[in-house]
C-alpha cells in the first residue's frame, strides 16, 4: 500500500529498502529528490537522513514544508550506491488529511467469533528455563519471530495464571521474549501455552480496506478516524481467516467465509465518508456523505 503522510506533519519520514535476488542491499551512500504531483521539485537532491547498517533501510525525514499541501502521488527518487554502482528507485506517497491505523487485535476477533481461538495455531510444552522478560523452550523449532504478536500463558507450575504478549521468538535458542515482565519468573516446572497471532491477516485485511477507500477517489481529502473502520475490519479479517481454514466448499469455514463477506459488504457500504474538498475545515453540503455506497467521485 502506498505511504500516506498526515498534512503538516513535522516529524514524518519516508523509508526505502532496496533488494537484489530477494536479499536487502546495504548502500554505502544514498540521496533522495522529492517532486510534487505536478512534477515540480519539492526538495532538491539531498543526502538521506540515515542508512541502517543491518537492514539497508534508507530514511529521509520530512518537515512541515514538505507536507504542507494535500495531494496524491508525490514522488521520491532515490539514488544509492552499492559496491560502487549507483542505482535508482522511485517511490510514490500521498499527503492526506487523515491517516488510518489498525485499530483491532486478536481479542476483537475472538470476541466476534470465539471459534477462532481454538482454530488458531498454538503449542503447549514445559519450559526449559525462564527469566524476567522471557521463557525458553529449547525444543521449539519455529522460524524467527513465528510467535511474535501472539500470547504466552503459564497454565501449570511456577507462575501459573500469567499471560503475556510475545514480542519476539528466536529459533536457535527457543527463547520467547515477552512484555510486560513476569511477576513470577517461570522455571522448569512451568507449563506454557503459546498462541500465534492473526496479525498477518489483520494487516492484509487492513491493506485491502485502505485500497477500497483509496479507489473511491479523493483519498487525500477524506476525513475519517481509525475507530470508524473497526467493525468492517473485523468482518473482513474473519472472512479472510475463514477462507484459509476452509477444507471443502460447503464446510463450516466455507459458510462462515460467505457470512462474513456479506457482513463486511453491509458494514463497508454503510460507512459514512466525509471529504473536506474546499479546505474549509468543516464538512458541508455535498462534502457530507450519508453512505459511501452512493459515492461516485472517481480519481482526482
């Protein structure tokens, strides 16, 4: 999804990681040039703010001068040097009046459909060690950060009843890192259950929903806060999860996928979308929409 930056933001950044053969490249130096949607130069070529020595991510910090005018398709031309060779890459971004963020969690999905809790990937075993901010099970072999975003609960032994968010997992050591720290540190008597998060599905549904709003047109003028997309986002995420869990065309998950597609369609079509097209700061007349299903704005 294209980067969206809030109008008049004074501490926003644009970021880019270059890849070659599916591996991140580590530039020795890099510059960026910014262009307005009409092609005029917004920022002459300037050195990037930072280059991450491990991931290769290039960062350039924007100021309120760069973000003063709402519009679509600002352009950043990056030029960077890897092993003495200069490469170029184009990145588009929008300056908008409202930036949406993900506003739901796994618990919201479970609250909507409790069956997802049992259907989610989980594992239970005995800890081989514990520390204030971690739990170790050296028999675990999942990939790095497989469990990140999920939950870890002690269901027996030392520390029973504690439940924490998983902030990372290291395959080579079998260490779960958690937050906040344990009240009672687990040990080898502790039996845990780890539950994987639906974070990836939530992210995918959020990107799909944002694309649908973008395709309505005039996204840069849209006035919308994240809480307003919570319900349709829950429905769309459950729909996508049910599709993944479906084994046959008419099984339980197939029927739930259809039900939640219909719930999402109704919820999305009943959203009220408002556009401050004249930059007045108020929503009046045709700017106010009772239902987005009737909007036919088209691209700006």
